[in-house]
């Protein structure tokens, strides 16, 4: 068993290198950067999704369900959940599970730590270190104590100056987020109960400052942000930037841009920054950023920090979710950050 990580900035060819190794390695399996590509959403439960690949390979039922039960990654608590009702971090863990459960001789993973909370990252590291085959991980920074191959030079972190802005506060009252809400049928007298609900909560933000919604995967942070996005003067950056692409060119999506490139042809860093520019282009009072660090290398973090600092310095307020406490620490270098546990 050999564990290797490939580290490099956005545009250095991380994904190309991983795909090359995948093609050249007989029997290998690969996790792509988009976890949803590995989930069929045709099965009713997480357990059935995990078993799907084994079913296609003709694995005996007893052996198949034994693998499902021992997969780890904290998925044992989610086995009866519907895949469509998982959070972003839970979805990534499920995607990793659907690949790892195949027990291939070589497993390659593209940016598997993105969007995972501290506990989930620790569980993933444990799983990777105990995997019986070879493991190759590609990421923008080293996560593992393992031999590392560097592609390109890593940039240095450069943060904006301290934002000096004192303004007013705004309270969003009785915010309630729901997930898995079924539509009421004509024969039903009452609205069906959602599968998940958070709130009601009163959430106060201050201009020029940042509110960090902190909690583990599945606690309802993204659900809460989506509810806040219904409030006037807010603009939402979804965790998966590609989900907000509805235009054929960057110029159509981002105010002031002249790029004729399709947004989905951009690198992860370029797409995240374009998403941020599109959101800020609507001049919101409050920017809602759902894990804005996902997919960013150091250069991308420098760029998005500058955008956030400019926005805050002009009287905006930022509400963000983030599992990488290092990123939040960086934000705190140029702005006051308040924490709200979810």
C-alpha cells in the first residue's frame, strides 16, 4: 500500500495528472472533483447508493452489505437517509464511499477534503491511511503526512489591510430553513412536514463585519443561507458555483466582464471568483457565501479575500459558512468576525 499526494495551484494540471494516472493504471477507480457525479440518485437510501457499484460487479449480497456497514467516514449514521437530502459535506463523503467500497487496487481522489468539517477530514485521513491498495490524492494544499509531488510553485498568502468601517446592524427575524419539504396534494388538509428544519432564528449582521455560521456537515447551515436569500438586499453564493451558471458566457453572467468564455469552461478558481463577481455585481447589502473557500488555491484565496474586504469596506455585511478554520482566521485578519453556532 502506498499513499501519495499531488499538490499544486489552480491551473497547474492537477486533474489532468490524476486522469493520466487513472488511464495508465489497470483496475483503478477515481473520484472526480464533483461528488454528485458519483451518485445515481435513483436509490432511496445512502446504503443502497453505496451498494450500487457492488451490485453491478456481481458481489454476493452478504459480502456487499458487510462492506456497506464497515465503510466508515461517518456514513453509518446516514445509511437510511435519502441521498437527495444530504448536505454538501455529507454528499462528498457518500461519493468517496461509493468509490472506496469497490476496494480497487488503486484509488485516485480529486480534492476530496473540500467542504468537509474537521471530524470528517479526520475520518477520511484514517480511511485513506488504512486503505489496502494504493491511494493518490490531488489537492491545492498538503493534507496528508505522505510523499508529496508538487506541480508548479505555490503562491504565498497575501491578505488585504484591516477594514475600517463602523455602521449599522440589521436583524433577520424568525428565519426558518427546511429541507425535504413535500408539496401538499389536493386531498391533504395540512402541509406535509419537512424532513429537516432549522430555526426559527434571529440573525443579526453588522455592516463592515462578518458573521460565521459554524457547525458540522448536515447541521443546516446551507439550508439557513438559502432561507436568508429570500430576504431583500441579500445575494447568495452557492457552495457549488456551477449550480448558479445559467448564461452562455462570462460576460452575460458577470457585470462588467467582456469574456466570451463559457463559465463551465473556467477552472475551479476562476469559476468561484466569477460567481463572487456576479453576486457582488448586484450590489447587495448582505452577501451570503456558502463555503466560498472550496476549490480555491492560495492565489484564489488572495483574490476572494480582496473582494470580500472591498465589499465590507464599502458598507456591506458578509454571512459565510466554512469548515476550514484557517480560511476564517484569514478573514479575521482584515475584518471583525462573529461566530454563530448552528
